[in-house]
């Protein structure tokens, strides 16, 4: 086989001239003229059967078999009648033999295909599968398939088609694709795939102290390290004897084989040369126009039972047994086996998810300790005792929290919310906020080291994103009709004009801004709901507005009822907007026509993250930093946008408890809903598929379709998995000061998430096309940005949302008795308002009196630091307010500087690449250069010795008994 024409990475694929091996019809199956499949045809069609042919000869028997199996569709209904007519034309022994051969081949084919990943000859491996259904409007589709499959064969791929009678529905055809060695070698050279050339001789000294303690968490060695460790180099077809090629059939693993085949499928055209329609190219377009119904690589055998076939791989079975079951949640992940089976891109996702989950364990422990501290100091909460006491809280009358419908209320009615607030708003909150600032830095730095080690172990050290720039997206190649010279490759390549690019980018940006504005409008609507519904709850729950506030149960207050219902409504809106925006984001990204897959992912990542950041976090930002900050004071309240809705105040227990409520509902709801989507729905669909498969136990449906009904873990599937985890990362870092148990909730969710994702990937989804990636991509920069932002948000939460700073200022500066305690804090933190001093013209325009008019109560209290009525500066802020504000700003500055100094110090102390990995990389680069040099020298010696005259027949090698590739790559 040799290359005829074409260039690597251009518009055309590399065409391969068919050799004898391509023309060998091992199974005796041929393409029928009416079939649209790409099965190989012999150069000469078989001669038809005649009754007078002697059936006693081998030639007549072979002719009979070939005639009965002219096509892979020989079992289809349209061929059944023709086959029976030919059989009926025979007589005697020839007819019996023909019937026997027909039904025996049918039975053998079914039995062989139950677990096999090979063609019917049992030799050629199935690297990819295309499926399609013949329908009424199928002539154009049939023509496309015929041309497309012919072009695939011109490239060098081998095809074999299974008849629709083998499928469960009786309508689906399966086109099996095999890539022979020449095709794999050619495109491995094009894609610069690294392959082994020497066994790694560097000793592994990475033993950990007290390693025996990790024994219960370990997996068997053959699962953790399914392959030996080699030094690798990019494959070069012209130097194939340099590499350790013992068996060409197994040299490239299945994940590499399906990646190469998909590269060909995505660039192969389905137009005839005379048509000249360059836009008709790629398997994606054929899937979009329903020419094919699916395209996927095939899983190994069955996952629930190890196959008895020695030729069938058991990697999928091993993954299911040791990784995809929930009861393995405490075991390490077989990352090397995941990478081998699914490729580096999926492997590095599970490596990151596992590492993130491990690091969450430390944050969860510290957060739980802080929460336990709040529980243990429950009885030491002096300010809550004052609120609940009849002497203090029972004698303090608070001003109404809304106009007209809200009455006066006693402070001790908020006793329960005050105790609940103490569980999260205590000294441990400050410590935990500082700890999480350090934790997030350690997490990112240690991940860089882990990622660097994986890059080396998975041969991704020299894999740079620039290499992908030469691999244009097929959609970009087909939609960009303009061409220009690439200064690097010196070849003409498609490009998008700058005017079109700017127009598309502007439209895309405007669409994103429109949807973000929609989110903000929904948040404003929820705020209006809070203001309107609070008054309704207050009017329903109150009994006597001048004495106390009766509640429906001991824990439910109007504030709590409003906060919970608003949070639930906000969560429903978030989910609805997410479902709508996902499709919009993909559509506008496709409209921009990104040049490469990397650019496409980065654009989609920015759009989706920006939208979900605003969607998920905007309500938390409102409660944390805006609610209760712009309220005013009695007689001079601030109203929302000039309406009659008064800006809402914080819960009497503080705004922090409301932020905790919001965070718990949104975060928990998202995780529960996500688990239902990811686990329950696929399980139900798989259960339904299993029922169908039991009715057809020997059909190809039970082998190929039952486990592959869902396409969930392709490029976009993996993208959404990252997005879900990054949003969770934001919850446990940006607002963790308000809810120390957030890391614990995230840890529990992620332990389930790892196994659910593994279960889906191994049992529910089609095997995804393998892809390379040396990092988590743009998500790493997003995590770094959120880490920096988390320091700022937590500092502001402790300073402005929590009551920690006002309490400390009171204890150290304003305690009347000079004692280091909180006695008298409640009375000190409440200002006095003189109701009788309100001018009558402050009544509302409708003439309805506010709740404080015509009342026997002459004064009420409210949360603020203002001078009382009659003072020279009445109702202006007191000096204590400015002292507290200065302390808050000082705390923010100190906390941010300490956190950032620690962050930079830790980043400086911990190198991104471990020293042993750096040494191994240098060693491998040195060996590659040295071995290539010796290879060229040895090859030159062989050529010179072959050209020298003489009768010497000895092999001109240093080690004649060793295979050639070991000689050329094994000596220094």
C-alpha cells in the first residue's frame, strides 16, 4: 500500500491505493448494486448458479456460496425471494448444500457477533460503526452513503455491513469500519501520535511513608498499570523499524484507532468529483441530515460478565468491576486504564474530579469542626440570650418591617432565628474563611503538580495546543470558502474574513448580554416578590400588632417563610433559564465558526460559564451584599425604584442566616436535580432497553444498541460535567463563610458523582471518540479567577453580612462596664425612633395611615447606629457606626493581604512540576535524540554493507539474533 495523492492536514484526505489485502474477500460477502453499503467487492462478480453445474466439485460449491452471499444484505426481505428462487432452481444434493450453507453462515454470524469486536472473519478489528435506516425518502441518502463509503474505501478503510434483519427493530443497518495498518501508520504520522521505542529504565522511587495504610484503597496492579512504562516518541512511518512494533494489530490501542478513524470520517467528502461541491464533507453533516443515524466506536464485549472468548478484550469489564460500581467509592481510580480505554481527555477529567474530591475531604473536616464549634458554644451566645429573655427582648418593641400591613413586634419573637444564626455566625466563621483562602491556593498548586505528572506518564509533555491549530474543524473548512496562504505551513488554507468575524462576534456578544439581562430581570422580579409576599405573610401570621407576633409553629417567621419560598422560586427560574440557554450558547458558538476544536471549546466555555455565574450566584450576591444595606430609617425609608414597595431589611437574626438559606436551597437543589438527571433517567432508559433486548437475545441490538442509546459523554457531555463541578466549586469558595458545611455537601455529592459518571460512561453511553488533552483547558484559568474572587467575597461577607465585626467593636471599645463580654450588646445595637415626632404629612398619598399612627406606642427600635430624636444630629449616624465601618474596611484589607501573601508564598514554594518528573522529561528527550542518532548511523551502516562487493552473507548488525527494530533502537 502506498500514498497516491493528498497532503496531511489539508482539505483532502490521504488516498491509499488498494492492495491485494484489500481485495481479499475473506467472508465471501460482496456489494450488491442496489445496496448503499461499502462492502468490498471482488474485481469480478461471481457467475450465477446454473442447474446443470456439477455440484460435486469444490468450484461449484464455492460458486453456490458466493452466489447466495453476494451482499451483506442477503438476509434482507428483498433478497429472500431471489435467494429462494436460486435455491429452488437447484436439485438434489446441490440444493441441500446451498440451504445448509445459507443457514449455517447465518447462525455462525449471530453467534460470532454476540461478543466479538471483529469483522466476520475474526481477524479485522471493528474500529468504528455507522448505522442508518432505510426510509421512504431514502434515494438521496442512499446515494450519499454510496459515495461517502466509496470515498472511505479510497482512503484505505475497509467496510463490512450487517443486514437490518440483525437489528432489534428490523430496520437498522450497521456499517463496520476497519483501519488497516497502512492507514493507521499514515495518519499516526500525520497526527504525531507518540508510540514506545524503549522500555523506561528509570527506577521508580516514589514510595510513600507508611504505604501499608493505603492498602484497603488500592486496586490490583494489572488494573492500575495495564501497560508497561516506555519511553515514547512521535511516530514516523518512514522509521517504523525504530519503534517497538511486535504486533501491528495491537500496536495502536483501540482508543488511538478510533481517534484516527474519526479524523478520517470527519474530513471525508460525500460528493462526486464531477460535482465539485466542497461543502458536502464530514460525518457530522451526514448525521445532521439523517443520512446516518449514529456513528460511534464499539465497546468491548459485555460489562457485566467476562467473555469466554480469548480474543475479546476485558477492559470494559474491568472498568465496570473496579471503577463503575458505587461500592468501590473508597477505592482509587484506575486512571491509566481509563486513559487507555477512553483517551486522555476523559482520563484527565476523572483525574481532576478525583483530586478535587480528595482535597474536599480536608475542607469538609475543617468546616465540620467549625460547625461543631458553633453547636458547642450554643449556650455561650450572650446576645441570643438577651434576645430571648423577657427582661430584654420581651420589653423591646421593634418598628414595623413593612408599611400598612406590618405591625409592631417584640424582639424576643426572633429568638429561634438568632440561635440558628449563631451556628454559622461565630468566631469559627472568620477562621474558616481564612482557611478556605489558603485551601483553594493549595488545591490549585497541587493540581498543577498532579497534572504535570500525568502529562509525563501519558506522553503529553510535548503536546501543545499549537499542534491542534493545524487540525481545523471540518465545519470551519466547509463554511469558509475564502483561502489565504498560511505563513507557517506555506499552504493555502480557509479563513473567515475579518468583517464577517466581527459581525458574528458582535451578534454573539449581544445575545449573551440579552440573556444576562434576562437573568437580572428575573432577580428583580424575585426581589419584588419578597417585598410583596412578606407583607402578606406578616398580615397572616400576626395576632395582636401591638404586643407580639404569633407564628405558625415555633420556628417559622414571616422572614423565614419569605426567604425559603423566594429561594425555591429562584431555583426553579435558574433551572428553566439553564435549559433554554444551553441550546442558545451552542447555536451562537456554531454561528461564530471557530477555527479549531480548542477555540470552539474555549468560546463555549466562556459563554456558558459567564451565563451560569450570573444565573446561580446573582441571588446570593444580592442577599450577601445588597439586602438590608439601603433601607433608610423609620420616617425616611427607601423604596424600590420609586414604587410603594419598601426595600427589605435583613432577618432580625442577621442577613447571614438568609444567605445560608439561599445557598443551601440552590446548591442542594442543583446537586439533587443533577443526580436525578444523570443517574435516574439513564437507568430507566437502560431498563427499558434491557426489556427490548431480552425479547431479541441474539440480535445485534442487544450487543450494539442496548448500551449505546444515549450520546451523553461526547465533547459537549464532558464540557457540561466540567461546568457542573466548576459551579459547585464557586459555591464552596465564594460564599463558604456563610455555610461551613458546604464542602461536606460537595464531598458527598462528588463521591456519588465519580461513580455515577463512571457507571454512565461504562454501561449506558456509547463509547466516546478518544481525544487528547494535556490539561483541563480554560477551566483552569476560571478556577484561578474564582480563587482570587473568593478571598474578596468571603472578606466582605464576614465584614458586612456577618455581625462579627460590630460585636468585636462593642466588646473592645463600647462595653459600658469595661468587661470582655457581650452584655448589653443588643440594646447598644438598636436605635430609638420617636413615633410621635412623625409629621402628619408623611402619611401615604392614599390617605391610609401607617401602622404607627393612632397607636399608644410612642417609640420603637430598629437595627442601626443613629442618634435619637431631639439630638442635635438626630437620626444621623453615630460615631460608633463610623468606628464599625473603619473596622470592617480594616478587616477586609488585612484579610485580603494575608490571604494573597500566603497564596503567592505557597505558589512560590511549591513548583508546578515535580523535580523527579522534570528529570524524567529531560532523560527522555536525551534518549530520543541519542537513539535517533544511533538509528540513522546503524541504518547507514546497513546500506553501506549492502552496497559493498563480496561474498559475505553475514547480517551486518551488532546483534544479529535480535529483531531488527530492537537492534536499531536498543543500542547507544
